[in-house]
C-alpha cells in the first residue's frame, strides 16, 4: 500500500510498548556506565580521601607528642686540641592533661683531657587556666566536620550525577515524543498532498503548491526531529561509555523505567535539612570556642637542675605566667640552689602592659555579640527556608503523582483503542488515518508515562539532596 512504510513505523513504535526486542541496555546498565564516566565523582572521591588524611593529621597534631633533639653540636680546635659540646633534650607533651609538658635536657662537653656534664634538668609545666583544652577540642571537631562534609559531598555527588542522568534521559524521551508528533504531521500532510494530486490540480496552481510546501516542510521537520533525537542518543550513549552506531535512535531508548516509591519530605528530621544543619553546627562550634576562650591564662612550671651553671649547684626551679587578654602579662621564675649556703635564690620577673588592650577587648566583645546574633539569624532563616521547601516539595510530588495517574489512564485507553483499530483496519472498517492517529496517541502517552516515572526519580533525588544523610 502507498502508506505501508509509515504504518509499519508506527506499528513498530506501538509494539515496542510491550516488547522491545531491540533494546540492548537497561536503565541500570546505562546508569552504571554514566556514573563510572562522571569526572566530578572521581574528584569528590579524591577530596574525601584527602580530608580523611587531614583529619588523621590533626588527630596526631593534637595528640601526645614526643620530641628528641641532640641540640647544636659545637666542635672547636684550639692549640692543636679539640673540644666538643652539645645539649641533647627530650620533651613530652600531653594536650589532654591540661597541656602538660615534661622536658629534660643536659649540657655535655669534652676535650682531649677532660669531660663535664652540667645543667642537667627535668621540668614540668601545666596550664592551670587557659584556652588550650577548648582549642584542642574545637580543632578536632572541625577536622571531623571537614571529613564528614567531604563524605557528604561525595554521597551527594553520586545522587546529583544520578539526577543529571535521568534529566538527560528525560530529554531523550521528550525528543522521541517530538519525533513521533513530527511523523504524524508528515503522514497527515502527505495524505492531503496526495489527495490534491488525485484531484488533478495543476502543479502551478496555488492549492497544489500550498499543499506541496506544507508536505515538504513537514518532511523537513520530521527529518530534523529524527536527526536531533539520534544526535542526543549518540551523545548520551557516549556519556554512558557506549559507542552507539545504529541509525534507529528509538531502539536505544529503554522501554522500562525503574519503579520507585515517592520519598516523603517529612520523613527526614527537620534538623537534618542541609541549610539548617549547617547553621546549627556553625552556632554550636562557635559557641564552644567562645565558652572555652578564657580571658585569663595561668601557667605554672617546676623542675630540678643538676649542676646548674647559673648557681654553680643543683637547683629547684619554678615558673609561672599570668595573662589577662591582651592587656596585662606577668612572667616570673625562681631558682633555688640546693646543697650550698653561699648562693641565694635567683628571681626573675617581667611585666607587660598594653594601654590600648581594654579598648580592643571591648571592641572584640561587641564583635562577638554581633556574631552570636548573626548566627541566630542564620538559624531562623534556615528554618523559614525549610518550611518553604517542605510546601514546595509536597506540591511538586502531588503534581507528579497526578500526572502519572492521568498519563497512565490515557495510555491504557489509547492502547485499547489502538488494538481495536488495528483489528478494524484489517477488516476495512476504518481508514489508515484513524489507525495512525490511534497509534500515535498511544505512543505519545507511553512516552509520557515513562517521563512521569523519571520525574518521580528526579523528585526523590532532589528531596534527598535537601537533607544530610550520614551513614546511608
């Protein structure tokens, strides 16, 4: 028959709704290939690994530390003789124990004829009042936070890439729907033009030329839609790691989309809303830092020195440091000789005063109060945005579910009509145009059903991206 090729084309499209024998790849296979070729995921993976190493480094920096040193080794040559001197030392720091520091050291010297040991000492120092413990806690928490945020970005990277995959797949089905509509217009315009020819209109007549130009335009539109669909399929396939060389782009499109349950936005805790969780964390860590920031610092130390060169005897050493913000600083120490009556204690004292320290402290306090207020504003803003996001998400889901239902109902009606029309057409009861119209409508709504399913998946992705999902 004259239009058998077009009828065959649409019969194929209709049959593909139930049996897609030419389909090579499932949606899952395409998605796996798409994710494997996504460069952003590789970058986020490397970033997560780097943040994990940074967190490990911070834990080491803020943990027990041991330092061993030979000191400066000095070698002298005088009058043909050689002397060597050096001062080895060792230091142990335990930040967890009020920043406890234990140090020991000694001075050694020897030459060709003699050797000596002096200033052998052991000392202890500890913070009585300071911000060091709070600073250590804050540093560790920030390192853990950066590690967690990198893991979140990686998880969101996979979810965002999946969303992008389905968005591009949806664009393919929209292009396929445009191609189907263009084919239908071409079929109808071809029939109209052939009727003009049969009616005997001259080629130079206005009616002939108008019908012919409409037919030519429809043919060009159909070819353009087909080429556009094929181009998009080839590009999409390459992103999935596939080299698609077929000329029938419709065969590439999966006939089944995974069915998913809609995600309820209210199933997530409000505090896990990304913007709100970030604002709450910022307020928490900053408040923790403020609470631990002491305006007064008091450090005390004690030790014992054998053969102290300063007192020419063994000695007991003590030191203390007091500081009040950047206003006042007092450092003091005392060295008490042991085992000798000729030497008295050695006392040292230093005082530093900053005349502008009080004014600076006042300004810094005002800045701190403004920071606190700003953090509260950020939390309130995030809570408002959460309420808006919930309403928007619920409305969007309602629209998608309604669209899915109406498209499915329309598809089943057109599918039943198309099956009946195929039977009636074979019996000569209806025309090719009626059959073609039914097949086209059936295929159009089949594609709409697939698009609605994709929209539900994209909605789920977008909803999940709104919240922190640690450990999923």
